[in-house]
C-alpha cells in the first residue's frame, strides 16, 4: 500500500467512504446534522424557543463552529479546493454555516434562520454511504429500471389532472371554490391521490358525479406505479439471488439470508 | 422507394409518425398545444388575467392562427379531406380554433372560452406517438390483458357502493347530510376510495359502525386492482424478455437493459 | 337427452344457468333489478320525486308485478316450493315485493320504502352467473386461497385499532372530540385506512405524534393485503396457464389470450 | 414420557402451547382478555356507563379476580417465580389487576381506569399461539426478510417529511396554521400518507404547488413498501411450496391446498 501524507489521509477520511474511519466520520457528521436540525426544529416551537432560548443558542453556535471546522478541513485536504468550493455540496456546506455569522454581525436579520434549513440537504450525503448497503441498492436499481415506465405514468396523470381540473372549473366555477384552473388542478390532484382535504369540494350534481369518477380513476391507477415497482423489484431480487454462486458447485438461487450453499454446504461469497 | 408528390410528403409528415420529420412535427404540435393550454389556464387566474391581458390575448391569437394553418394543411394533404373533417379528431381540431373566431365576431360571447378547453383533448394524439415507446406499450398491453378482470372488479365496487350508499341513506337520513341515495352513493365512493373529504360524515352510532366497515373494506379491496395489474405486468415483462433472443446462440431472458448476450457476447437485436 | 315436462323446463330456465335460455333469463332479471333499483334511487331525490312522481309510481308497480310473477313462477316450478320459500333467496324475493303491497293496503306506511332497498341483495345472484366467467373465477379463487392470510392480517388490524383508539382516548379525552373508546376506535380506523375525514382530529402534541405514527403504520401495513393478493393472483394465473395444454404436443404455459399452440400451431382447448 | 408432578403439569398448561390443554387455556385466556377489554370499552361510553353501571362493575371485578387467580397460578407453577414476576409479561400481568384493587382501597383514584387499558397488551400473547399457524408464519417471515428494505424506505420518508415540513413552515408561516416545524411535519405526514384531515391546509399558491408535489410523491412512494412486501411474500410462498416434497417421488412445488402428490398420488407430509 502506498504511504499517504496527512492531507491525503484526511481526504480519505472526510471525502472517502472506503475506509472504516471515513465511514465513522460520515456517521458522526450525519448525527451532528440531525442534531443541529433538531435544534432548528425545536427553536421554531414557540413554547420551547422562549423557555430554552439560552440552551438552543449555545447548541446552535456549537454546531455552527463544528461545521465551520469541517468546511475548512474539506477546503484544506481537497486536492482542488476551488473546485470543491464551487461544487453543489461545497455551496450547500457554505450556506449551512454562513447565516449564523451574518445573523451575529447584523442582529436584525433573523430571517436568515429559514435559510439555515437548507442544511437539511446535507443529509443527502447519507446516500453516499447508503450506496454501500445492499438493500438500498436494490431499491434504487429497481427505481432506475422503472424510471421510464414511471415517467410515462406521470405524464398520463398530469394530463388527466389538467383535463379534470379544467372540466371542474367549467362546471363548478369560482362561486363553489374552484376560483381558477390552477386551483381546480390542485383539487384534482388532492382527489386523484386520495388525499381529500375537503377544503375545495364540488357542490353541483354534475361536479359530484365527475368527482366520483375522478376518485374511482385515482383508486385504480394507484395500482399502476405499485405494479411497476413490484414487478421490477421481484426481477431485481431474483437477479441478485442468481448473482450469488457457490464457489464449489456453482449453484445459484440461494435464499436471501443464506450463508452456506444449500447443495454442498460451502460458505457463500459475501454479497455486496 | 417510391417518389412522393408534395401532398403525399405533407401527409406523411402531418399524419404519419414513421418518418423523423413526422415525429418532430408531432412533438412541435404537442409543445404548441401544451403552451396554448398554459395560456388558457393562466387567463383563468384573476390576477394574471388583468395584469397580462394584452400578452395573453396576443398569445391566444398566435396559437389560434397556428392551429388554423395546421387545420387547413390537414385538409389539403388528406387524401379524403371530407372524411378527415368528419372524423373525431377532425371535429376536435375545428372546435379548438372556432371559438376564438366566434368570440372575435360576437364580442359578448365570452362563454366560448370554456369550449376552447376541449383543445386539451388534442393532447391525446401524444398516444399516437407514445405507441412507439416500448414502456408505454408494456403498460398498455398489461392494462388490456387485465381489462376483463378490472371490469369484474369495478362491477363489484359499483354494487357495493350502491348497497352501502342505500344503507347509509336509510340509517342516517337527510338530516345528517345524506339527502338522497345518489348523495349517499357519492359518500360511499368518497369513503371506499379512502379520499375522505369530510363534507358528508355519519353522525349516528350505527352509521359510524357501517362507515368503519366500509373503510376497512375499501382498504382491503384496494389490493385487488393492484394485484391484477402487478401480476399482468410481471407476466408481460417476462414475455418481453423472452422475446429478445440472441442471434448467435438463441439464449433468451436477458436483463431489461442488456445490449450484449450474457452467454456469448453477441450484440442483441434492438427491442421495439 | 331425457325429455323434460313444462315444470322441469321452467325450472331449468329460472333456477339453472347451464342452458342458454337460463342465462338469458338471469341477464334479463339482473337488468330488471338494476332498473327497479334506479327507480328507487331516483325517488329518493327530492326534485325528481316531486316532478316525475307519476312515472316513478307506474314504474315501481310494473317492477313489483314483474317480480311477483317471477316469485310465483319460482314457487310453481320448484320441486320443493316450501323449501324454496324458506331459503335465503326465497325470503329476499318475498321481501322485494311485499312492501309495495303493504304500502298499497295501508297508505300511511311509507317507511316500507326503505325495506324495498333489500331488493338490492338479489343482485348477488349475478355471482351465480359470474361463476361461469373465467376472470371472476381467478379473482375469487385467489381471494379464497388468501382467506386465512387476510384473516390473520385483519385480526392484527383490529387489535392495533383498539390499542391506538384506547390510547388516543386516554391522551385526548372527551374535550377534544374523543368522547368514548368506540369513538376513538372509529377515529383510528378513519386514520389507519388513510380515509381521514377530519371530523375528529387530535389537538394535543402527544396525540398528534401518535396520530402521525398511526398514519405511517397504516401507510406501510396497507402493503400487506396488496402483497398477499398479488402473490396469490400471480400464482393462480400461472396455474391457469399451466392447465391449458396443447392436445398435439402437450406444451403448456401459453399466453393468456393465445388460441393456437405456440409450438405446433394446433388450436388450443377452450379455457373454462 | 417422563411423569410430571402437578406443578410441572400446570406449567405446561399455563405457559406452554405444545399440549392441547395449553392451547385451550390460551384460547380461554384470550377470550377473557377480549371480554374484559369490551367491558372497559363500553364503560367509556357515557350512556352505557350510567345505565349498566352495576353490571359493568360486577363484570370488571369478575375479570379482575380471574386474572388474579391466573397471576397467582403463574407465580406458583413457574420454576423461577421471581424471574417471571420481573419479566415483561409478568409486569404487564400485575398492571392488569393492580388498578382495580387500588381503586377499591382509595375510591377517589378513578384515573387508574386508564392504566387498566394496558391490559390490552396481554393480547399480544396471541402471537405466541399464532406462531403455530402457517399463514401468520409466512407473513411474519416476509416482514422479517423485508425488514432492512422497509427501514431504508422509512428513513427516506422521515427525511422527506422533515424537508417538506420545514419548507412549508418557511412558505406558509404561523398565520396559515403552520405554527411550528413539528406542526408542519405533522401536516407533511398527513399529506404524504394520503390521510388528508384538512385541519391544516396550505393557503398560498407556492404552498399549494408544493403540497400538490408532496401528494404526487406520496402517491408514488406508496408503491415502494407494497412492492417490497409483495416481492418477499411471493418468494416466501414459493419457498414454502418447494419445501413440501412427496415422500415417494420427491416432487415439490405442489399447490398450496394440495393434500396428495400431483405426480404419484401419495399423501403429502403435513406443512407446519
């Protein structure tokens, strides 16, 4: 193995996920992000915000400092710091810490608190780690395989929702809550997805009949994405089982949780 | 290849989807229809309608002229213009442009704006194009195969909804919002599809018990259309995979995204 | 074939479904039941009831007379009339016609109109016919095979709903609309089935947290009945395909809509 | 078979489920628990509680005495009474009877009635029995196999719900009912699970657009748990069928309800 200098070692830990240390770093970071989000979430609750204002303030600054150190470390160990700073996650990392400092310098600008919420997006780095979990791999691959079918399905839903929304706007009109076609499309989405808030509801008989038709339609086309994903997932799981072959007798198709070959008892190669 | 005259070439582009030009024409037309719909949708929003009234007016006339030219071109190049004009899409095409002209001649008749919404139906020409996409093909074939099962399922739902609606009408009566049996059937559909607006809600204990039963029923029979479509889709996808055979060793059952035979490495024939 | 006397012929037509005439009789009866139901449904709508009262009255009596004739015919041709009269459908058939006569004799008792709704139950005779349709056969067999699994699932749902209802009653109490444990169980069913009327809604923070948990639970266990029915349906469809064998080369596993053997081209035996 | 003394025999009946007597004991106990729950549920309904107060009181004490006898019997026959008393179910068993006695000694403490609801948890002993039913076995195994996939799915849902809740809080603000981020997350869960109470509803156009996006997202990701469980269940059922082999010709893959080998007619070994 090639000996690495400090910067390269740092790089492997902070950016990489191959080493144990890198994985621990990612986990610690995720926990820190989740905790800092919790602080933000709690500081939005009126009762908590007034009672624990001091604690929340201290926590917030602790996380800001931690993320600042992390940001500087990333800049330091990155082989091309400028490229990192301009990358998507580089900008997100900066946005995650900047608002606290600006709020400190200009005390009035409390509006920046909301910008901090973007910090949430850093959690999607989890996916970088999750890619190493077999199960999320299968789920992702199934979704990617089904991608085009889901697109075809969604285009159909969008057209349906527009047509139904426009029709209901023409039938019910602004007096019954269907103030505009976009509002009616919103109603159609609320109905076809079976959410059914009940804030906009058809009043005329024709409108109710069409609404009933929309519901039954939504009810049955709900089956299509489920069918797509189930079919892809079954296929993907079958493929995965076929990939694991016994080293000794090359039997495939072992159970998902099998550790030994069902034919000859040889230990199976690890799945990845 | 036979040499085509101008009219035949036009016909191939406007009505056909086999040539590249015909496909481009369809795509341009779909975009134009979608944009003209967007103009219609936006002009239904009060704020936008008053502020951008001039722009929306110009846009609307631009699209009307475009669709008029298209309509004349279709009449010109069609081998039997009169048959086209009387066909379903011929009438829709005329309805899509007529209201604007009538509204121009008789300024008072703003009601025609709603008729223009029928223009939406022209989008279903997309399906003519979509037929060439493999994925929508599989979805459509699965739905067609499941057609009769879905019909059996829907008849059952319609009977159930009528029985439950009538029962709730008898139990709750007009005083609790169940004004008539059709209104109660509307309630039953809202409940069994799990939409649940909450505009009509049972008040008596017996009514609530029956409503709870309706919900649990809806919850479990929701599984049936999903089951039907999933089973058909899996079968269809398997069939599709079996259809693609290697030219060299005639192995079938390749992965959905495979380009080369998994046995001998020969390039696989393109799927259609 | 044995020669049948008139009574036996009548019996075969009215009770049987094997002969063409018997199937036509059933279809005519179903249409008549549906129409008479439509008359009942429409007479519950206030506007229609007052305007077309005469027409509805005549229609109602026409159907009553028709069903009376049918009832007498059934009694006449049945080998054991008394056994028929006391059977489930015999009683339903009587209930379907009696209220009209009672209402005629004692004009005040309009309440009997509701009893007539039970006439709906006669529609379930459709199932007697539907048993001959292959597709409803597959659906029914899948449901029967899944019967015990669905029972296990429903017991779990009932326990969950009771526990959650009791907890919400303890947390929210009568002041927030959770007036009793049955009312809270009603809320739990409304929530877990994702109907969500919104007539009873948790107000406290703890109640809302538990409600969110209930929703996510309902969301995921919704997957179980779907999974059960899909798995059974796939299996059933595969079995069905395996049952159809070519007479010539005995190949099985033909497509659902295949009429000729895919191996040797011989016409396949009809499925039933 | 080894001769058992009285204590051991009692132990086998009360704790065990292998013997017939043990299974009957469990069933009787489950019925008693369900009845005592019914008494508790009914005593929460105001009308019933005042009218049948005496009967409910007697029933409650009967069940309390029955469970007290059962608790003492369990302590008596258990080989390590103290270990039982401190075990999870031991504590639940005590909690199930204690409140009634405390309420008897200190008449004012009616609040203990709610604690009695924990008695419900004893029903989960059913699972101890249910483990011997093949069908719940398959359901449980499928859920266990899918465990990790469901976890990955739920983590994604939790992140999504947090992000969407925070965004809606930022967009709508406390004036439109989105009083805090937790309240907004509650809204996001209500929406993404398609429950849709309608107690909190977006008012701004941007909020409504995002809500529509949330619904469509919920609509499509609803397909994922269904897909996971269906795929696992199909696999599990196939495995189960493969496990049952004919003793004579060792053919596997028999129908779920087959009692005899489809190849040679030998009776199949019982499934467990």
